[in-house]
C-alpha cells in the first residue's frame, strides 16, 4: 500500500513540476506514465526504507496500467476513476492539497490556495487570466467582433468614396463616432459597409482592430431588450426589492451598468435594475449616411421648417377664433384640422394634466408614453405602434436635436414623447406626473424620428 501511495505522490509531483513555468496547476487525466519525467531528466523519491527513482516507478506504473486495462482518458474500462485520492491529494478534476512539501517546489503553487476548476484543468485563481490569454485574447465574443469595426474619429465626418482614392466619387458620409464593418484594406484606405453605404474611408481618420475594441465601448450604446411580457424594474438588484416601474416586451433600455445577474437601466421613473434572465444585451452604433439619404433628409427638414412657419402664421391669424369643438370624457378639446407637426403639438398639449396609465391609449382616461404618441397621431390619420422601441424605426431619422421640428417624436430608453419645439417635449411621463411638458434633454436621447 505504501508503494502505491508513493507512486501517486510521484505522479502529482511530476504534474506540478511540469507546469510550474506556466503559472498554473494542472491535474493529469492521462495514464500515470504519461506525466512522469522524460527527455533524460531524472528524479527520485526517498521513504524510510529506500530511494526509488521516478523512472522505475514509471516502468512499474506502465506495467500495472496495462494489466488493469486503463483507457487513454484516465478512466478504467468499468467507468470508475483510475486515479484515487492518496496521501492527501485528490487526483483527477479536483483540488491539489494536503502535501506542503510539494507546494514548496514553486512559490506560485502556494500563492493562491483557492482554485477554479475548468473541465479537467485546475487553475489557481490568481492565474485565471493567464489561462484565458493562453487560450486566446481573453475578450468576450462581442468584444472580439469589435476588432472588425471601423470607427470614425474626426471633428465632423469622413467621406465614403467609391474607390480607395480622393479622386473617388463620394457615396456617403461616416460621421464622427459612427461605425462601419471592415471589409478590406488597400493603400491606407479601409473598405467598409455601414447602413446602406459601401465604399472606402481614409484610414488615418478612423480606428479599427485592437484600438477599436475600447473605442467601440465608448461610442456604442449598450441596450437591454426586454424578452418578457411585462418586466419589473426594481429599485435595487433583487427579486424582493421594491418595483420602480414596468416596461413591456421588446422595449429597449439603455444599460448603465452590468452586475452579477442584474443590469442597471434607465427608465422614465429613474435608474433601476432588471434581471438578466429577462433581457438580451447588445451594442448599437450610428451608421453611415448615403448621399441620397442625406439629400432626402435635408429636403424633408426644409419642408418641415416651411410647414412650421406656415402653421405659426396661421395660428397668429386665427388666434382669436375658437375653431371646432368636440366633447370627450367630460372635457372639451379642440378638433385638429391641419397636418403639420405644429398642429400635432397643439393638439397633444390639450391633454396635459391627464393621467398616465401603463398600457393605456386613452388621451382622456389615461395612456402610457407610446400609447399617448400613438393616439395623438391617430387623430391625424397616422398609425404608429404601441411600443417606444418600435417608434425608433418609424418615419425618417433626424440628425440631432438641433435639427428637430415640432411634431417629431423623441425616443429615449424605454420612453417616447413628441417634440414641442423650443427644446421641450409633451409626453405621458409617469403615474405620478401624468401627461406633462418638460425638457427634451432631461434624459439621453436615443433617436429622433420625423413623421409628418
């Protein structure tokens, strides 16, 4: 029995010595002979009776393994472990311990007593990073994908050209902090695909590869998309914590922090926490704009500007006129007669003070944020979805609040409102405040969409 114990001790010692240079402890799962010294290096163990070389133990171990029918993966053919616990060492996919003289062979072994088991490899906690780097870059799958991004880093924008030359036709613009997917590099130019645009940008004005990994986290918007019918947002991480607010399925929330099993998000009621079990996480980036898209956007902005001026003039001329009246919910409201953004705002403001009701669509008895926007626009013959996330994809994109016009819809994390002009929005805010007018910049804006 002492002889067998000595053999297993030798096995453990050889495994430790063989991996000392890697900064990690690894348990052998192959046959005993496979972990003993080779290539002319000899070791010996001494007990009270005699000294035994490891090469001798190796020969005897190989012979015993052959007689017992040990398989290559360190398991006997009957399925039970061929590596028992001997002399205080748990051999196999378990922790190495109980043999202090072995630990003294390397200062790295005693550096971190706690271990993390990964399949059949036992790694000291202090060397987990080393193992990840040995296996790859240590980055998550998403972070690895960021290496394939090309991100503009300029004051305004980078021209996207048809060929890798300044003589090429401009087919689009990659605005500062906007992102494209790398296709290839040619003579200092990056070929990218971004939105509906494909072409070349000058490499000196962009970052890609390793440099893009950290920059992508800075310029991207981390989004948590709700995957359950109604998600409770809590004041603190924990299923027993007070519910701060509710958000519907497919709503997209801005992530402020990622914790263990929980995500800190921003909703209308403030910052709260949702369980990772009920959301999917992703990172969104601003894409390039084609020349055709730019022309269409500018034309629509000019049209909206003229319409707003005309509506303002009309309002001045009819300032003393009462207009048509309709009775609804015990309160009288003006009946909308125009189709400009200014008219939408004028109509929407009549409902300020009415209640907020989660899931509601009634302008008088209560609506939530997207229900309010949907019902306001329904009076102008426009059908919008009852979802703040879906509202981010309707109409035409508006580039920045400085270009917003009355009637545009402003999309936030889990919220949406109607731009009223002058830096304000009208929206169904919370159950506490109801429908109100407030600053458009009270929270981070995700997107602005033009409907009319």
